[in-house]
């Protein structure tokens, strides 16, 4: 009988208080190849080391460090030592969590998360896997002959400890890990019936398919993948091997078998039957039939190492074994910030299955990443449908003209589609890949594009497309003349990838590339092959164009050396799978007490001086709205129908006597993106500060939606502004700063619409890091997101593009246009006249504090470019802002 069943019987009628765990297992926090601060030593402790323990001298919670002896190999009389830390909470006995770290790490990397779990009432055993840090032995990549028996020995340690809760003699234990640790958690749960729940993130199912994948295409009529040869994923695998080598030892602390396998692959060889058997011993697929424990699978969209197909295989095998399983795709992974953003899910899972024995709902949720035309969101479906989707697939036609592509001798230069470990969930990461990819040879790639989409569609799963691939006469002759290379002339090795074009900007969809081995027909007809693209999720909006790119080379793979030329043509539309949703989540729950306390310190510190007046106005918004039946700027017009902004005769003179704003009047209507231009920053900025209610004018009035604007005015709850640069608490994370800002408004957290605002920030994993480490552009994006919290009806941005790179400016342009098209209004003060011309529908030009022109951009420009028109309006003075 499974332990979870006995838990249900033993706990019947027992009242438990659900504890909100303040952490997530550390093995999930860092991607696979995040290296520890120091280099792993070449050898662990001597085999004569005896088990020792030292207890913390502090009262209550304690930490005991010890070396646990385990057999060097199954049946071996020689033992090695595993370095462990056991964290016990103040109240025991308590459920236990076994934490497995990421590749290249040690138990020290798990300490912060272990301490938080300890404080939440769990016993935590964190350890350093064999071959790393001070643990002995050699690295076997989660081998059933090494790391997995080690983990079972550590469960023995927990079972013998009186601090661990037990049912009879059976300890209450969960196994948690990510990447390297995730596979370990799965294999331990499948081979040790004492494990009560498993959380595995960004990990593999079959190590051979992850590191040396077969073809993602199947020849029509064959009924099976064309996997006669495999292609070595050299980019990521070489990074992995590099994390395990040590000075003076070419093979580092890897087992001799894995070292020999790696040497063969980097030399261009194919894995032998013995190699594949070795990788099977390190694959969850080998043992998942024995799993019964409830399992949570978290897999990242941004992952070229372990794609969604690996989680899909794990899910199918777990379901077949009868284990309750839940699958979630999130916007992260080895190439996108690790597992940031999944902590709430994991906290809930551990509480449910180690404390409450809750049932597994069996739903499926997936993240849809943000883009220049769509906000990110989380979609929930009734059940996990697999990579083929659950709804009707969209059949999308692509331009199908045949194209010729070449593989150069040696496969060099190779196309760059990504860099192992680069965070492509951020704009900076995408920009880096884009700059490198700009040098990709056009001769090595064929692109097929759709017409602009007329309806929105959300892709969720693996798209499929049929290709016809042939070899040209010249390509065959070149291949025949080659004297080296593993590929034969009767087979093509290609790489497929999906992108989306929004206007002039092109963005590669997350998920990586699919290697395809295509046996070539002996005649000119070519070979028909059905290609399965990497699984992903993406929201396409009207106007987007889907792009399919077929390449002959990819820098992340070994590739083929023989020169060749191929013809590639489409044979029908591309099929985009969809998933039928039952819910879409864009809210984040209520603020915590700590958030509310933190904002008090923020206000006292005075760092958020500019935002303070806005916060006061939003608090005031909770008072009853004015009952004036009409708008003062348009008599007889209801307040809700009045202009978002109408100003009359605004004047402001500084104490120095400088007249910054002189009798300014203009009106901004709904749906407009208005650019405010001027030759001096003081006039524009002072106008914006009065419009935002930060200062009072000397004369004149400004009304928003029919209500006069003044510091503390209730109508300012409908206004979001970013003026004169961002101001944040530097020691807090970007997300924490936004939490504090919104909590101070006193408005329900559900109204903040954090996901939509954070989609604009596009900071990826950096959102969880202190703001002190942000670049100017990152601070700028966070400030824009802060102004957009709550999706205000009137958005005022002062020089929003400062510090942004060109792709970020392009993305912001689309966001602002779409924001206004939804019925809201945007005012942008900017000195980038070209950007104003591309972004804004209307402009107001100020000179020496006065308005000299207003109207639609085209009308004011009068057939000239905006810069020429601007200079003619303000005279010979060169603009300084």
C-alpha cells in the first residue's frame, strides 16, 4: 500500500493548519549549469572519514552537518561519503523534504531555501551529490548505479531521525529538484515507495533524446521517425561537461564511461548501443513505471536543453503507471531565468501533499509569454492534452515556393539561433541573439511566411508541417567529392524553427530548434517528411505573420561536415495546435502584511517622492466621486464622457522668475497617443507635473474626465504617470517595489493587473533581483510598468525611451498604440522626433513655454518629416529636450 493511503487513514479527523511556505526548493531556483562560487575539488573526503555531526547552538531550529557513507557502486564493499545538512524545525516531528541541487552546485547553494522551509515547519535534508564539492565518488548523471541509490540511503537517514513525522515506521518525505535534481527526484520517487510526493522541474525523460536527439521528422508512409542517425546537442552538452572538469584531470570527476561517451560525441561519432544503454541508466524513462506518488511536473518554455517534449514523455509514463500527475508550463527554463515565478505553485503543492494529503486536480496550465502586441498570461485547461493540443488545430498557409539552401564544407559558418544559458526571456537576451543571428548566411536558410493573421490565435503544443526535401545536382557532386564528414550524400540534416513577425520586428518563438534527418530519394521528386516543431506557447494577434525557417546549420548542434545543396518546399499548410481553456489568470491575490508594513518605510524614506502624490490621489479615489452632472470644459457633457485631459491657460513661473509654462491650452481625446514636444525640458516637464497633480499652476485649470486636477484630486486614481526618471528602493527586487507601490493605494490587488504591466517591463528573471543591479534601461522599463499598474485611463510618460535599446523601443511603440486603441489615452513627452512620428497620432509643440502647434501628426508636419516641421515651428533654437 502506498504511504499516501496510510496517511489518509492515520490523519482522519486530525485538524491541521495550512502553513504558507515561504520558499521553493533550491534545486529548482538555478538552471542546470549554474556553477557554484568555487570549483569542485578533484577528490572528496578520504574513505576513512567517519560520520560526524555538529548541532547548532541556537535554541529551537537546528542544523546538523554530517557525512553519510554510501556504497561506491551497487554491491561494492568500498564506500564514499555524501556531504549533508539536516535542518530541523522548532516543532517536531514534521514532514521532511529531500532537496536535490542543480548540476555543478553543492549543498551550500540550497541553504537559503532550506532555512525557509525549516522555518515553515519542515525537516529538510540538503546534500551535495557525488562528484561535487566535498562529496566523494564520480559523476554519473543521476545513474541508477550511483546517485539514485545515494538518495535512497539519505531517505534511510530521514527514516531513522525522530524529528521526521512517520506513519508507523514509514517517514513522510517529499523529493524536490530541478534539472539535474529534477531527474533525481523522479527516479527516487519511482524506486523508493517511501517517497510521498515529487516535484520535478526543467528536467529530462530520456537523456539520450535530450543530449543526442533523433530526427523530429518522419518520412510519409514509414510510420516512424527517421532516427537512423542522431545529432549531438554540442552547445549545451559541452557546457555541462565543462562544469564537471577539474584542474589536472581532463575527464574531471565524471565516470570513465561518461568521459568516453563525451569524447566520442565531440569527435563527431554516433552513440553506440553501449552508450545508449549508459544514458538509459540515467533516465527517468527507465523506471517511471514504478511511480505511484503524486507528481508535479514544471517545464519551461524557454529551454533549448530540456524542451516540453521531455515533460510530455514524463507525464505520459506517469499517467500510465497510475501516478497522479499535474503538468504546468511556465515562462522560464534553462534559457530563460530558471524557474522564476513558480514558487507559489510549489509552495501549495508541498503543503497539499506533505501536510494535507489533498487530491491532485489533474488540470493543465501553461504560460503565454508577453510580446510586443500581447500581454503574458496563464491559461488553465481541464486536463493535460499532450503536445497535440485539445482544440481544433489552425491550418495556416505559408508561401510555398521551393527554395535552395546549402551546407558549407565543415558546416561552417554555423547559424546562431541561441546561446546556451543566455536568458532569452529578456529583451537584452533576445537582442544579443538577434545581433549574432543577423550574421547568419542567407544561403543556409529558407524562410516561409504566412499572410498577416486576421484573427487572434494561441498556439499551445507542437506545430507540424510537411516538407519535400531533395538534393540538387551540384550539391550531390560536392558531397561526393568530400572526403570527410559523418553525413552521407543520401541524407540531409536540417534544422527547423518558428518565429513571429510583428511589423518590422521578428522574434523567435521559445522552444528552440528541431533537428531533422531526411533520407533523400534517388530521383528528382524529393522526400516527403512530416516535421514536428518544438512545443511552445504563443499568442498571435491580428497583423502578426508566422515564419518557418529551415536551416542547414545550427551552432548549438554538431551538424554535418559534408558540403551539399538541397531544395526545400512546403507540402500543405502548417498546423498549429490549441488548447481549450477553462480559465485565464491575470491577477495575483491580496497583498501580505509585510507588503503593507514595507510601504510605510518606503514613504518615510522619501525615495518615491514623485510617486507619493499619485499614491495620495489614489487613496482619495476611494471617497465618493463628485456628483457634478456635466464636464466644465464641455457644458452639458456627462463627466464619464468628458475628455481625458483638457487644460486652459496653464501658467507656471518659478521663484527665480523663469516663466516655464505660459498660458498653455489643449485637449486630448480618448484613443489618442499624443506627443508633447518642445525645445526646453522645463516647459514640457512642468506641464506634465501640473497635469499629474504634482504641483499647482499659478493660473489656469486642468481637468481630467471633467474633474479639476490638483494634488490629491480623486480623479488622479485614473491617471498613471512616470515623470523625471524612476525612483525605487534599491535593495528590494523590482517585483517587491511594484508590490509596495500598489499596496499603498489601498485598492484591491486584483485591480492591479500585474501580469499586464510586467509584460511591458519584460525583465524575466531579473524581476526577482535587487533594483540596485539594474541598468538604466531596466529601471526605465520597471518605471513604465509601475505607471501602468491598474491600467489607468490616462497614461503620462516623460521620455519613456531613455536607456532602451532599439528592439525595446519598437516593442514599447506597439504597446502604447494598442493601449490607446483599447479606449485609453497616452501622453508621451519625448525628444526623439522620429519615434514620436512613428508612435503618436497627435502632437502638441511648445516653444518658450507656449503652444505653437497642435493637431494630428500629419497635419502639423504638412508633408515634411516631423523634424523639419518642428524646427520651422520653434525657430532657429536647436532643441535641447
